[in-house]
C-alpha cells in the first residue's frame, strides 16, 4: 500500500481524495497554483506545494512541475482527480517512467478509449452497440456528405479528441453539413490540436445513461450500475441520478454487460465510466469512455455503499477487489445537483468572487461535497463548480423532495449560483414524470 500520495488537482476533488487517503492511513501532498494559495483544504493535506501561476496551463497542466512536486514530496503515487491531466496518457506514461504510481488506468488502455474513434472501433469489436455512422475518421467534407446521405439526416459531426461538447455540430441537410463541418473541425483543432472528425446518425431526444465500472489489475471487472445524466445544458451535466428512471431492467442489464465487455477489451482497470445514449425505444448506443473518476461518482457511492476513491487507490496499489458482482446491489435512489458559481438568469455568466457566507444543508440522506467556506474567493481561472449536493432516499419521489428541501436550505451569499435553476428543474412536471431528454433544459430555458 502507498504511504504517501500526491493529488494533481484542486478544489472539491482534491479534498475528496485527501479524505479518502486519511481514512486509509495514507499521507497526502497537495499541489496548488498561486490562485489557490489560501484554499482551506490545503491545511488538511500533510504537505502543500505551489506549482505555478494562476492559469492552469502554467500550473495544473504542467507535467514537469507536477512530477517535481511528487519528487519533492517523496510520494509513491499520484491521483489526478478529474479534468486537467486525468485522461492524459502521456502524463500516465511519465509517471510510470519516473517509478511513480498513477491512480488510474494504464497509458495503453487510456489511449485505446481516449480517442473516440478508436473507442468506437473497440466497442464494435466487443459487440457493444454503436450509433450508425462512418467507420473511421472522415477525409473531408465530401466524404462526410456521402456518409450523411447513406445513414440519413439529421447527423452529428464529432471531434475524435473532443470533450465537453466541443467539436460537435448537428446538421439537418446538405447546406447545414457544410457549415457544421467547418465549425466542428476548426473548433476541434483549436481546442484539442486535432481536427479529426467522424459522423454519426443524430439520435433525437435521447437520454444520457452511463455505467460506472471498476476493475483491478488481476482481471476482475465489475459494474456499479448506471447513472442518468440527461439533465444537461450544452453537453454539460447539471443533475445526475441513479437508478435511471423508466429504464427497463432488460435494457439495464444489457447495458451493464456491454460496459463490462468494453472495459475488459480495453484492458482497463481502476474506476471508469462507459457512456451511452438511449433512444425513445430503449435502444442504447455507446458514445465514449471516461477513463477517470467522474464528478458525479457520489451518486453511485450512495446507492451501492462503495467508496470509489478508496477502491481506486487500493486497485492502483495492486490489491485485488474484495467485491463480487452479486454483492453490488443498488438500494434506494440518489440525486446529485452540481452547484456552480454561475448566474442562470444572465446566460450562465461565471460569477467568481468572495463567498461572504455559506450555510450547508444537512439532515437524513444529505451529503454536500464542497471545498469552499465563508471568506473563500472563487477564482476566475477554473471550472465554476463550488460544490455537489447529493441526496439518498428509498424512492425517487422522496429523493426529489429531500433535494428540494436541501437546495432551499443551502445559502451562498456574495456570488450567484445555479441553485435557483435546480429548484426550477426539480419542480417541473417532466422531471417528476422522468420524461426528459438531453435537450430538456435548453427547451425550458428557451421558453
């Protein structure tokens, strides 16, 4: 087992890793940028090391500085959290070459699933359903048009190196395809340095359902059931829940089995997520693998009773999973709301600044994962997430009621947050009836 771990991240996930390590008896080294110098969670780590200026490109994304901090801190492993370097295969390889454990999948398996086009090929080899589309990357706009006519409009252009909705465009006809091609390839090149594009049939009004997987280095691969992430805006998730409402058990079991097959085919271990879209007839199609811990992992923890961060660390240290698939029985219903420092009434304008007061909700079945305190200054350089509010109750109806109460109880003064939006979404009849799809929020905001 590791004695000392460096956390190559910040904010809520850094604090989450510190807590897991402390319960496992492992010391931690936290890195921070100049913007995070006064972050309260740094005091909970055994050591804190500054790795550069405020901008992520000069600090959290600097592999050389992270590795230097690991050497200074005399750690045996690095936990990358989510975002930043968490899905960077080169970083994982550098860790290995420096004889530092990487708490995540191997560089090889990360590369197999990290590129969306190669991941789709791997999925087809593992007999996992994929959306009809081009067999590989497109050579140009003319090939895109040819494939689009074969599979039928509307179509979706997707960047092979994409993420967070970047490099994605929908086209309903020939003319729209030309514009979408130019926009998607340019955005992909600018965001990822890779303009590679492939095309898929656009599934209208889909649900977004993902499977949490967990494997060890000894060949065991398990799933922790599914999360429904359909409540999103511009491909950014807002609310996640488990189990997915209105998902037939037959479909659920087929999806979890497909996710396990794909993870095994990739030689994957650690925690990861296999993401699918589900159409109106409950047909499901693979879209991508997230080779890291997810922001919404607490949802799966609450319904299964399994601490995913601890399991990640144990697996990375070479231990065998003590769990068996039949032991992982979901209980009750969990919902997570992402609390962001954004103003929904002003087109989700980021709202960095000083938090004058924060009162966290509590009570039975309520969990608030957050790194912020009164007096904390939300910096303008990073993701706007300031906390995750999670509830767990015996039924979905009870979970919605508890979440509504907890959101009203949560008070953040000094900056705007997405709490009002969450209250509106939870009170909507479509959410209660579980008839939403991935465009539900955008339609609601447009009205």
